[in-house]
C-alpha cells in the first residue's frame, strides 16, 4: 500500500521546526529584526543623524546600541535555532517498527509515511505523528478531516470492507503522547510531520500579551506624543531665540546659507528628536525580555515546585507572562486530575447494618490492617479498621457476600504480569478501588473470560460462570451481573446508586435499609462517594425464561436500549440488601490549604467541571471552597432562560438588597476601541454559587451574560458543573471581556485546553495521561498545590520586580533626557547636548544596564515564607498598584524634579567658578562631565533606594557600574585615546582637570542628596501615615528578627461535617428525590436558598455520559 | 520509590536557583531615617559654613563699563587672577561649538586645506578660496580686547604685569593643540597659503608679538577662548598677576585699567566685564555652594524634627488584626 499512499503526496513525516540554515540565517534574521518597530526607529534616527544640518549627535550614539541589540537577538535566535535543529534531528532519527509488506521493519521516524501501519510499544513516545488505532483489518480506507490544530477534536471514518466505523478523538493518539498501560498496539499513521495536530498547534497559537504590555503600548504612544511636544516647544523656543538673539549674534555665529530663523527652528525640531530620543524606551524591550526570561528560569529551577514522585519540575513554557502571575484575580480550575488525584480510595463500608472503617484513622490512632496473610493483596492498599478483617476471617456470610459482589460485579480487566502481581485496568477509578478492596480482603478477582470470572476466595480458586452483564447507563445508575457459582447456584449481584437500589429491594430488608441509610448519610457527610450493594438468588427456570427474552431484546434492531432496560428492570427486583461502600475521591495533596491561601489573597476561584452537580459541590466543600460558615450557597439549576435569570437576580438581591438593576459600568477606552468594565459590587458576607451546565448555557446568552457575571462575581466561590469544554472557554471569555481582571485557568485534560488557551494565563497539570493541557499551557507543573507558590511567590515577585524595574527604568531615562530640556534655555535651543556623546551612547547600554537588571532579577520585598504567611500581600498586583498610568505620571514628575536639580545645581555651582589654580572650569566639557557624573550617581542612589533586597550581585552590579563609568571616562578622556582617535574623543583631559576639584565633588554630593532626600522623607512619611500591608510585614519581619510567626492554628480538616453526599454512580434526579425526602439534610439545619431545583432538566439527561464518573483525562483507548 | 535516576529532572539546590541568596534588607525605619537626616543636616551646615566663610574671604573686584580708575581699599591677597567676562554670548550654541577642525588644531597641516568632516563653514575659505587657518566660528570670534593694568603710585602709572601664560589647561597646551612643524625654520612659513580668520587683525602666528613661543595654536589666550563656555554668561582667564612686586598681591591703592576696546558686544545685547579675583581651595568666588549647603542642611534638620513628630504621633501600630 505504500506506493498507493505515496501517490497522494501527504506531508512527509520529517519535521522541521528550525527556521534558518547556515546561509539564510544572517539575511533572514536581520530582515526579521528590522521589521520590528524598535529597530526601525533606530534606523530612522540614524538617517536623521546622517543629515549634517540636523545631526546633533554623532552616528555612533545610535549605531552602537543598534548593533548591540542586533547582535544579542542574533545570538539568541541562533542558539534557539541550533537547539531546534538538534531536536529535529533527534526526533527524525528515532526508530520505529513499520509494517511493510506484512513484516515489521525498523525505520527512522522521518521515513514513516501517512498510511503506514506502525507498532507502538509501552511507554514509547508517539513522536512525530498522529496515529489512529485500530485492530487487524485487511482492506481499509480512512476518510478524515483535513489537518488542523484542534487538539480536542477529530472526525473521520474508517471503512473496512464496506462497513464504516466512526473515528473520533478517543481513537487517535497525538504526536507527543506516550503509550501507557498497553504492551503494544498497531496504529495507522494519519498525519505526518507538519500536518500533525501538535505541529499545527505550535507556533501559531495566539500570542498572549500581559496587561503591562498593553499599558506599555499606550505609554509608548504617549511618550511619542511627549517627544513631539517637547521638540515642538523647543523648536518654537529656537524660533524665538533666533528672532531675538540669533539675528544679532550672526556676527559671531553666522547662519548657514539660505537658513532663516524659521528654517533653523524646523531643523532644531529634528535635532531635538535625535537628542531626546532616549525618552522612548527602546532598550527597555530587550531588558524586559531578559527579565521575564530570568524570572521564568526561577520557576523552572524551583525545587519546591518539583514533584519528586513523578520527577516533574515546574516549567514556564511561555516566558513572557511572568508578571501577570502576580495579578491574578480569577482562577478557573478543572476538578478531576487538578483538584483531585483521580484516585479513589475504599474508605468505609456498611455490611449488614454494621459500619466499618470508623474515622479513627484520621486521628492516627489506628494501625494499618496487615494484609500479609494474603499473597495476592495489593501492598498499596491500606485500611485501618481491624474489625472488618476479623469479620472476614470469621467467615461471616454477609461479609463474604459483600466482597464476593465487589469481586464479581464490575467491568474491570485484570492483568497479571507475573504470578501474584495483579494489575487492574478499570474504566472508572471507583470500580478499581472497590475491586482492589475485595482483593485485599481475600476475594481476589484474578481473571475473566467472556463467560467466566475467576476469583480466589480466601485462598481457594473459584470460577464463576458469567451469564449476563446488565451494564450501567446513566438512566439505570446501576449495574448487575448474573453468575453461576461452582456449586450451581444462580445469583444476581447488583450495585448502584442507593436510591435506585432501595426502590428494588425486597420488603424484608426494610430494617436493614434504615440502618444502612444512616450509614450512607454519614458517609455522604464525610464527602465520600457511596454505592449500595444488593444480591438476589435466582430461580433456574425463571432465569431461563428471562434469558430468552433478553436474547430477543438484544437482537432487535429498533429501540434496543429501551427494550433491554425494560428486561433488566424485570429481573432486578426484590433484591436483598448487603450493604454500602464509601469511596473517597482523593484530593491532591494540599489542595484545601492552597485554596484557602488563594482565597486569602483575594483570588476568586471558579471550578468548571464536567462532573455532576453533587460531586462538584462535594469537592467544593472538601477542599474548603464552599464552607459551612458561608452565609449562603446558591444553586442555579433552572431549565429556562427566564428561570435562570430569575434565580440569578434573586441571588443577587439576597446578597445585596440595594443593588441596582443596571450593572455599574465603567466606560473607558480611546476612540474606536471602547471597552466596558463591570465594576465589582460590595457584598456583606461570603457566598457561594453553584450553577450547572444547561443553566450556564442560558446564562451565557448575550442578554443574560451581565446578570450571570454580576451575581457570580459577588460570590466568593463559583462552581459550574456539567460544563462542556466550549463553555469553560466561554466563561473565561466572559470574565475577560467584562472585568478588568487577570484570569488564570488550570487543568489537566484535553477538555481544559480551550479554557487554558482562552485565559490570560493557562496552567497545565503535567504528568497525567494525555499531555494536551500541559502542551497548550503557559506554565505547567505536577501538583495543584504548586499554584500557590507560582502565584504568591513567583508571581508576586515577578510583578514586583517588573514594576520596580519599569518605574526605575522610566525614571532614569526621563531624568537623563529632561536635563537637555533645561539646558536648551541656556544654549539658544540649539540642540546642544548636556553630556558627552559617549556618555549618551553608553548610559543605557553600560552604565545603568546591569544594576536595573539586578533589581529586576533579585529584588524581593519579603521572602517566600512571609509571602505565604501573609497572602494579602498579593493584593497590590491585582489592583495593579505598582505600575499604572498614575504611577507613570508620578515618575514623570519625579524625573522632572530630579532633572531640574541635576541641571540647576551644577548650573549655579559652576557659574563664574574657577579652579583652585584660577583656570577655567566653567567650560562646556567640564560642565558636561559634572552633569553626567551627578546624573549617574543620583540615579544609582535612587536605585539603591528602590532596592529592598541587596544581594552580593546587586552590590557588584551597582559598584561595578560606577567603577566602569569612572574607568571608561578616564580612559576616553586620556591622552592616548585622543592621539589615536582625535576626532572621536575631544574631551581629553576634562576628567583630570575637573574631578580633582573639591567644589566639583561638593556639587555632585549636593545634587545627589537633593535628588534623593526628598524621596526618602516622602517614603518615610508615607510609611508612617499610610502604611501598606507590605510595609507592615517588612517591619514585622525586621522586628521579629526573621522569626516567622506560626500560621494561626487551623482546625484539622473536619471530617464529621454535614456535607451533602455524592454518589459515585448516582444521578441528579436521585439526589433531588433524596433532598425532598429530607433524609439527607444536614443535621444542623440551615436555611437553604429556595432556588434549589427539584426537577432535573432533560438537557442534562440527554447529555452523554460515559461509564465513569470522572471528567477530564482523555485516556487513549484501543478500538 | 526509585532513587537516583528517577530524579534526573530535579532542579539544583543552590541559593541562586532557589532565590535564597543572602541579602541585606534595609528598610526606611525611623531609627535610620531621623538620625540620618539629622546627621546629614549637621554635616551640611558644617560644610556650608566652611564654604561660606572661604568664599567670603575671596576678594574680587568687578569692573563694568568704561570707568578706568579704581581704588583697591585693602591689600588684595595674591595670586590675583585677571578675567574678562561676557554675557549673552552663546559659545555653547551647537553649530558654533562644532565649527572648528580638531585635526587642524592638533597641528596637522594636511587639514589646513582639506576638510575632515568637521564643518567650519562659513569660515573655511575666504572669498578668494584661500583656506582660513584656524577655521571656523570659534576661532574667528576670538575675544580681541587687550588690557593693561597700572597702579597709580604718586600720580605715576606703574604697570602691573599680566602674565598671559599658564592660563590654559595643561592638556590643551600639551596634548590637544599643537603647532605645525616649522617649515624652512620659519613658523610663519608653516601657514603659507592660508589666510587669517576674517575677524582677526593678525594672523595666528603673530598673536603674541611679545613672545614668539606664545603663538600659533598654542597661544594661551587662543586656547582659553577655544575652550567653549558652558553657559551664555561666562568669564575667561586673561592673565595672572604673579610676578614682580605684585606676586604677593595687589597693595591697596588706585589702579587704572587700560582697555583696548575692539570686541563688539553691543550689537547682540551682550555686556563685557573685567574681574580681578583671588582663589581659595574651593576655587573662585561663588557663594552658591556655601549658601546651598547651609539651606539644605537646615532643611534636613527641620525635616528630621517634622518626621520625629509625625513618627511619635502616627507611627503605625503593629496591630495584627488587619494582617
């Protein structure tokens, strides 16, 4: 078939992520670089500088920085591309077995073609291709969608000898995935190389920008305006000067030919554009990139975000979003695999009216049960109640029946690699947990064939004949098996949601039912997922009749499902109750603490899950998101648009009775780009909101969006259940659109990809099966709890650093530039520079480059432990306090003040002054040196004020830069340099002649003090009068000599609570019935909102549900 | 759990990667700021007083206008320096400042005729297309007044020698500027083929008829002039009174200043002045620094007190309730 497939010219599987080769690198990269605005601006300046009449600065002031930027970018792009080349080579040369002419041959990946059948082995990287799985067939044809970048969607059909099978996302494996839990499998290559979904995705993903980026764009526009304004003002000044003074001064300073006063002012406009160009922060972009990269490395390097078990470190996949991590206001979290481990643990059970697994274990009083007597036991399983194992050993009939049921009634596949080493492949982790429990208690499910189940019962191998499986679906909410035991007895074992089972019990069980119900209530209260178990001995004749009917029903073509259901219904009645199980949906480590920390940091957490309402709500309680202390938890579950609106409005009115009908809106934006921001509304007390998928669908409609938004944003916690991936993204978009807030989405599965991409920041939990979420995320790590470190420590610091950096960077450049402005008034607006040209060239590149980068890489206000202790420190980032338009205006004012000092103090001090040997020192060159030295020292001292964390590196950068300044200055002003480059270094001798004068140093000192002391005084008074949280913590930290006050003693996680139950296999209606019956209400009854739904909408019922109660994790399956 | 190989991805545990570098974390606490301000204030007042007193001790005598006889009422401690000053004179104008040729002035005769990229226009060539040396506006506009100072002793005028040498920077005289090599043993020949700047009355090699060595680009008055002033109001050193009877200073008495007035300033609204001054360790007479130090020092003290009061009254209480 290879030739046939080749004829279609599908994309080759060799992938090429590199951009350049040796020859194209230089021209292509330079071409790309000059397309950037910043570099184009450099070139524009350079052209201006080459016009002699305008050139107020030598060409090298522009060329040197330009070259430096170009070279740095060249080096970075070059090394990136070399890495890509390496990766490509490695990937392309990997070996794989390809089926060619009926034989497996080892091939390089790059030679694999679309249409090839390849063999994948366990834990092998499915590298460069999307593969479709299927069984052995002979003649086949695949029709599928064109290559695209949707990771979460695939459509296609496989035709085998006329029969068509649907191929969907579940049937394909994407490039970059690893085959797990499967020895080997064959696959058909669907897309190769650049056509694969992953390659289609990479690089083309929407480029995320941070709010600071957006602010910077606005500011840069503003700065260009400011530049134009300054240049215009100075040009006008020049015009006035030329008219008043210049005309009469022509005796000494003749005008150029043909130049009159007006033309000269036109020229001076452009001359000032050159001189004042430093207000436009061109080199800022390079520095910002360096900072972000550095701060991203900190995330990669953090051992406290490294997960030892899975050997996965945190990873900053996008290196341009760091400071945004310090500004998160909303977190959208997936549940399964993110908050929970997707591990179920058999925790409690009730057998024949006796409850086992008392919650003593949480107090740590009890030893683990020793299962060593059972050679087949799973060593990882642990249970703490010894009485259960006693009961098993005593051979109690009910206990035996209980575990026998667990061992028989399921759809688990066993795998026995070595004698006694059993692995269970369960479709739902709940089932796995139950079968494992039975295994450890001596009822080991060891193997199955289509019609037998082999079980080792207390060491004795037994084979049951499997006569029928009455499978689970979401209407039945139960499953049953009918087996024949070795002694010939026919039994039906059934497990399912308790309400469903209870309806089908034999009346004789009523007493047991009551006791078990109590137990079920208790378990549910602890947040466990419960199931009821029952059995029924069948009469041989009765079964034979049923079997015939069953066969008939299962072969009908019409309405097969309904008919089967009816048949099942017939036999699943008059059941005998055995007991109930309770399985814990294990939260990931530290989730409740993390959630608590994050909500203390005033971050609102929304859980968006595909789970059912009660499961989600349950998890909400167990991870501290919903709390008993909350004033109210609203549940919105109406099934009409009007109903949803009414419930939302009711909830809002209840939270804030006086809230207006129209949302408070802040309109802003420049013409053409209007934006509306819905303001937060004040609410007394804490509220929670639970909304389910179909209500959400109504809520997300255009006309209800704002209502949903207002109500939801008033609540501390929002849980959306039964949401589709698309809805997840819509919710995120809704917040993004109407709230001026930064959003973060965290998830682990393919169904979270859309929301991860939609949010400002997407975080992927890596290490789970399926890498889609991590691949499309900006940051990834192994455990949810690392989120608090990512935000409260890394995010906060990144934001702090970035803002300190920006504030200081603008300050130093404005101050530098504004001095020219004042000098203009004393040099006839002639665009004379205050400083030496070399100083202008090197100021940003050398003299002040490193200290400010040191600030941006090392500064921290308080260390990580204190950041955790006071999560409130996170708030300034959310409110965008450290760098905003106001802060920018303050910087402008501060710079103006500093520049006035920096010009006028030297001006006054140098007036008519001479050296101590009577020679001149008031000359232009000495003044330039004085002014630039004052400037450099003043801005460095200012940097010192802004630095709160002085590492050796900071010190080194600061003192190093100052030393370099003096060294370079003395070198450039030396005889040697002048003799070699006469024209470039006319400042010869200036440093020697002026820096040996005491009055020069006194001037420098005075200037610096005057620049800095007011700032010190202002900051000091601000701390005293209006201390921020930050000031207080720093003060406290200092006082306590860095002894961290202990966290206020948290009550241990409450297990005995009054939470609502979650039934592993139950469905919403059953839940509703329970509530109406009143049996499951909390003990200390609080009023619940009246909007609680009684009826479940058909929307939910018709939504497909697979036989598992998890969402997320798209496990790849074999077809 | 497997050890070793399973932890290949574990990040390094260094102070740098874990952001635990030891650091000094100063904060603006009252214990530092208030004493700091006080100390700086006191120090400033001290320096200010010293500067002010020093500056007060400096004698200077400013001569404006045409009056030519002046009384020196007390002994004028030497060495006394003689300055001329100009106002509204824009030596710092950009196009003025670049109007010279550094190569030419370093004595390279090649550049007498050939232009580097320096722009001397319109003083590069005269109307006959002869190169002007030294070219450019700065040289062309060299200050041309000359001064003679006499002490009137018993009605007789006794000349006070004004030493016009040793007034330029050492680096300017020795490194930056050089005369062209002699041609045929003649200094003037080195400049053959060139013409003097338009405004000059003498060629550059005859600037100082009294001292052959003080000519050409190394004429010290020329050097002083070529060192452009930073501000439109400036004074430049004309000569030192450090010889003969006046080496120790000018005795009290009457002095006559003879000014050969040839430099026009009225046309552009400028003024001229002549200043006689001695110097101290902190240079010439400039009251500003002393006063500034005094004022700032006092302000620091005041500020320290204000801060102390505010601190005592408002200092944030270390209450935990909002933390």
